[in-house]
């Protein structure tokens, strides 16, 4: 048996129906407005809180423990720093911990260098303030240099960072830097490292300039520079005149024969159709005192002619 609606029930139903009408002008109670505002505020706060999957996982926490344990071996701490940046390069906890070690003057220099190198693989801008402070370090060239190297990697479009890095290497005049930590000794060649950074960050003009400068160094430096120019191929075309000049010099010493081999390969890799390269190869194949160099020059000259 269906009972007739009471006046009160009828009024409630009418209000609900009106509330469903988007054009209704029925006033909303103040308490409802306040509840809605409170709900929006809570939702906004919930979105701003870190999600569960953004918190450090067990592996990250374990690596942080190793990194911050000054009683642990330096090699273990170095590996922890590298692993942290591999697992979570943008993690606040990891980057903060690495920056603290990198700036701690009580830590071994080699550990700090390794940590700075790991920071170069971080993401975002969290590491930059600490690296900029280290880059101004007047006590240690290698720390200053590695910090500038990291900054150049982190900011591939920052020409000032690249400029400071190149200046650091030029002032050091290409000498190796050695850092010892107990029985371990590690060495770096700043110029080689700078060229690597310039190439990896696609600053090819600056890389070509530095490699061209190295073509007038000792035999080993010349050979390394020529090999790296060969790897760049046509991108290294600005260095071609310097390579041709070396071919025209026709060195006579044994180590110069090795240089000549590298220079010929570089010239061919950069521009196998160049008339100047062909002319220089013809002279080497005819006049160089080393028969092996003459033979290679003749083969490469044949190769250039087939390309033209």
C-alpha cells in the first residue's frame, strides 16, 4: 500500500529536484559552502604531499648509509655514490648527501672527486649550488676542475660554464693531475677530459679548437688529437688545414711516423675528397723516409681518388 507523501516529504523532494537543475537559484547554505572549501583545501594539500613511491626505497636508504659511513672504505662509498645517481638521479636525499660529502674538507680528496663526478649525472638543479661553491675552491685544482666539468655537463647550453672549464685546462698546460688515497693513485689529463665533455655536450667548435692546439704538442699529444679528430669525422673540418700542415712537414723520427699515420687517417676521415689532402698524401707517399708510412699514404691516396 503506497502512503501519500506528507507535506514535509514533498518539500524535501521538491528541493532535491530543484537542486539537480543547473539553472536553479535556490541558495546554498553557508555551511555547505564552507565544507566544500575545506574539501578543496584538503585535496590541494594531499596533492602537494610526496607520494609513497617518491620516498627513498630500501636500496636507496642502504646506499645512503654506506655513503655517509665515514668508517667504510672509500671505494665502497664511491660505488655507493655512483649507484645512487644511477638509481635515482633526481632524488633529493641522494643529491643532498652527495653534495655534503663533496663539500666536506675532512673527506679524502679522491672520494670527493668521485662524488663530484657522480653528481654530474644528477638531474635538475639541486647539485648546482654546491658545485659552484666547489668550483671556486682555491686549495685544490682537481676539485675545482671536476666541479666545473660537472657544471658543464649539467648545463650543456651554459657557455660560461664551458668557458671556465676550458680556461682551467689551458692554465694547467696539459699536465697530468695525480690524487692519492692510501695505496691508490689516480691520474687525470685535464685537456683530454675537457675535450670529452665538449664533444659529449655537442660543443664541437670548442672541441675542434682544443684538438687543433694539441696538434702542435709532443708526438703523443699529436697522435691522440689526430685520433680524436678522426673519430669526429666531417664535424672536425675546421682542423683540416692543421692536419695538412703536419702532412707537409714529413717528420723523420720514429714517433713522428706514428703521428703521421694518425694524421693521415684523420684527414681522410674528415674530407676524403679534398684536393689539399690528396696533394699532401702524394707528397708523403713519395718523400717520407719511412717505407710503412709511404705505403699507407699511397693506399689512402688511391682511396681519395676513388671518392672523387
